C-alpha cells in the first residue's frame, strides 16, 4: 500500500513538472502563439494511445495462444488506458484547431483515423460488457482486439490516399521539419512522462481486474461450501 | 485438399438452406431498395449531383444491408445446436468459415447484380458500359465485407444484444472497404470511366489480411 502511494506521488509530481515545463520553460511559438503549448499534451497522448493499443494487441495475441486469464486482464487494462489517452487526443485537438485552422474539426486522415480508432476500441470494451462467461468473453474480445488492431494500418492507408490536411509530421517529417531544441526537450519530457503514466495506469487497472477475478473465485467457493 | 472439399460440401448446404426459403435474399433486396428510396429524399438526385453521391450511397446501403444480412449466419446454427454437428463433421474448423463467407459473398454479389440496374435507373447513372468492371469492384468489396462480417457474426452470436452489436463491431472495421470500394466505383461512374487498380489492390490487401487472420484465429471463436 505504501509503495503504491509512493509511486502515485512520483507520477503526480512528474506530471506537474511536465505541465510547468510546457507552460513556462518552452518558448512561445512564433506563428501560433501560446496555444501551441497544448501540442506537448496532444501529440504524445496520441503516441501513447497507440502504444497502449499495441500493448492490448500483444495481450490479445498472448491470450489466444496461452489462454491464461492474466493476458486478458492486460488486454482490457491497456484498452481502457488507451481509450483515455485517445479521448485526451480527440479533446485537445479541436481546442488547438479552432484558433489555428479556424474550425473545430476537419475530416483529415489522422483525425479520421483517431476517430475510427476510438470507435473500434469503444466497440471492444462494449463487447466485453455483453458476454457473461469470463472465458468466452476473454476469447471473443481477444480475437476482436486482434482484428481491430490489424485494421488500424488499413484505415490509415485508405484515408491517407484519400485526403489529408493535418500538418505534416513535425518529428521525423520531411526536410524543414523539426523542433526548436528547448521545445524538443519539453516534448520528449512529456512523452516519457505519459509513458510512465500509461504504465502506472495499466498496472493499477490490471491489479483491479486480478482482484475482481479473485473475489469471483472466493464467492464461488463460498457458494460451494 | 480436405479443407476445400469440406468447404465445398458446406457451401452446398448453405446455398441449399437459403434457396429453400429465400428469406435472406428477399429481405436484403427489399431493405436496400428502402434505403435507396429514403436516400433520394435527403438530396436532389439530378444526374450531376448523383454522380457525386451515388457511389457512396450505394456502398453505405450495402454495408448496412450486409450488417443485417450476416446476423443469422451463426445464429441459426445455435437453434438446434447444429454448430456442434458442423464442428464434429470437419477436420479444420476454418472450412466452416470458408463455406459461410463464400456463401455470404455470393449472396451479396447476387443482391448487387439485381439492384445495380434498378439503382442506375433511379439515380440516372449509366452502368451499361462498365458493368463487368463494376462487378469486379463489387466482388472484391463483398469479399471484404463477408470475411470480416462472418468472423464478427461468430463473435456477436455469443453476446447479448447481438442484433445491435454486430453493426457496431463491423461498421468501424469496414472503413477501409467503404473508402476503397466507393472510390473505385466513383471512378467507374465518372464521365470518363476508369478502372482504379490501386483501389482494387487495396481491397485485395484488405481481403488477404483478414482472410489470413480468420484462418489463424477463427477456430477459437467456435469452441464450446
């Protein structure tokens, strides 16, 4: 218990430091002004959301092959945490887009992909609530999770070919892209922090799921006795 | 080889079941007709307008129809627990999926062949010159619909609220199929018709990816 409080406080402190860095350490962007600072939360959230969905995919695959409930717990934990980051991504995007592009939303490739991704994993979580038997639920949701993750590159490819308006990738983009050094530092700090937050949240959610399974087991034993 | 021969026998069974009652095909055709008529109220179907909207409407109608048509695919095997019998009768459970997805592809292509002329008359679009190319696009799109739809109907059949769940699971997954088929169809219905091989290749990739996934993971969906 003590250890958990300690870890949680470190995560909270790190997040506060990240917020401070993006608001006061990073220089103000020359064209967009101060609204650009939301980028430090926005872009890493997207990367971390994808990372969580990848963890979910790994959990799904491992469950299908090993059938150990722990992989199912990892799958659902990662999917829920990924959903949280994906929601942050979808909410912070329009806040930035409205002053910069003049519109809240546009059906550009990456925006549409994020939306479809969000819907796919909402469906994944909904499916889990609609199957009662735990083993059945674990198996069908694992297979659906695999299908959903395989769909991601296809959705992205199809929309990319079709239309795109989002700013070209700033990091690892073409020539002329790249961040000012302090900005890059703050961005990396944010990314590392959000990965830590992701691991922390998945771990907590996983423990909750494990506890639930244990309670179910004890209940069944009590009924049997 | 036994996989294909098993699948062929099961495909025969699927087709026989359908052509004895013809329930699925008639309801699907009527459903798409209803959707096409309802769409015409939402915008003015003059020929220049419909060129822009028609391919999308057509594919949306097929997508919705497919998400309803695929419902009974595994559900009707539950009534007399015929799914257990099917599983016992084949060596590789993938044969069951293969038969069902081939049957569903055939049903979808059939409804498209029936409805395309009706659609072209109602929306003032000439399809006569590009009919074979259109059928190729329809076949590839329907295959993508059936592969994912058959897998997901095996999933949704095991859940509560299954009638609502299948469209919910299926439609977001089909985004790439909708885009690729609509674009390929639009290019064919254009004033200067063109067969877009890039979108056809994309559909082929989609079909291949999910057919492989179904082959690898489908059997886990049929366990007791």
